[in-house]
C-alpha cells in the first residue's frame, strides 16, 4: 500500500513539473514573440500594412542629445515610455531634443510628433552607446503637397484654430498668393522715411482671410521689423474717452518679414480668422521698426474687406 501511495505521489510531481514547464515556456514565448496584430476576439478586421504609416528608426543615448529639425512648429509630442526624454529646444519652435532617461534601456520605444502644418511623424526609438545621427532634418515624409504620388495613408492633421481648413491647403494657398504676386488693391498703403508699406490683396477661402503685403526699402539703411499688428479701433474717439481696441492675431505667415536690406523689396502673406468691421470702426495694420522710428501704418475699411477675392479663382499648384 505504501508503494502504491508513493507511486501516485511521484506521478503527481511529474505532472506538476511538466505543467510548470509548459506554462513557463508559454510565458517565455509570449514575452519574446511580438504580436502580429492580426488576432482579436469578436468581429475585428486587422489593420493591413497599406494603412500603416512607416516609422523612422531613431537611436538615442544617455550622454548625448539628438536634435530633430522639423519644417514647421511642433504642436504635439508623445513618448512611448519613461525611458525617453524630449522637449522643444529653448527659443525654437521646430527643433525637438531627445535623449535617453537612463543608460542602456533594452526595450524599444516610440515617439510621435505633429507639426503646425498638419504633418504627422513617427519614430521607433532604440538605445545606442554612440548614435551616428545626432542632428536630423525632417521633411513631411507622408506628402509634401506637391508630389503627385501621394500614398494611400496620406491624411492631414487638422488644427483647432484653422477650423475645417486643412493646414496643408492653407500653406499651399499662401505659397500660391506669394508666387502669383498679383496686385488686387492699389489704394491702401503708407510711405514715410523712404519706406513703403502696401497691401497688395485680400483673399478669402473657407472661413479664413489672407493678406498679401509688400515692404519696399528705398533707403540704404536696413529695416529691422519689430512686430506687425492687426487691430480694429474706433474711427472717431472723443477726448477723454478710452480707446477700444481689438487685436487680431495672425494664424499663419508665409515669408514672415524680420529684416529688409537697403534698396530691397520683400513680401509676406498672413492668414487670419474671418472677421468683418463695424461701420464705426476700422482695421489698422501697423509695422514697427526695431530700435528705430520709421514706423508704418495704414487703414483697411470694411468695404475693402468684403471685396476680398475668392481663393477658388487662384491656382494652388
């Protein structure tokens, strides 16, 4: 009887050991083998590879910083794990600095970035003792708005301030206005101290306004731009009455002017949210010189604003 009980105990130990071995093997298999993403419970369609945005390979390290330069300002950054550190470079809107939070992390992570022009970038990130690529210049690898062979997965990221308008289309419209260089308006501008600041055209499309302006420096002294403001003010202000001002901030700018050399002419295009001007008010556009006194300003009436040219009449390619 004792032998029978001993035999049963041995058999139980063998089965338990085998079960633990199978379970350990299964756990090891699950850990080492990445999911293919093609098995889910219920009625689920797998995401096919033609729906996937291919990521870039990025190497980071603990003792050095990797800088990534994007063609537009960074609006969103997401890190896949706490192994990574990332932040915009001080004083720059389109430069991201990335490094490892700890030495020699073994698990691959990822990084995603959305820029102001609606482009989406994704990276698979690994640790390397000595990364070869420490300074990287990016372009919109999904599409650049000009290539004809756009992939099937090319989709724009929409920004809240632009409403239903695609940031890519806004960029193309500004480039088109700048390239065509038409003069739709001939009576609005200012000229003082050999500096001429004129409004060449106002355009509209899908709830947005586009202002095309030109700055001509006829002097030999360079003009450094301090700031440009768009503000709606009262036409007539009685004495001892507070001035009511409404400042309108541009949403986008193409060839934003910061410096105009002597005997040079430069142009820029600003995108603003659609607005109208009451009868008792007017829009004043001011250009101020940095550490100088050659400031310029001109007035835009509501009648000029409502005659804005519809952008559908322009070629955007």
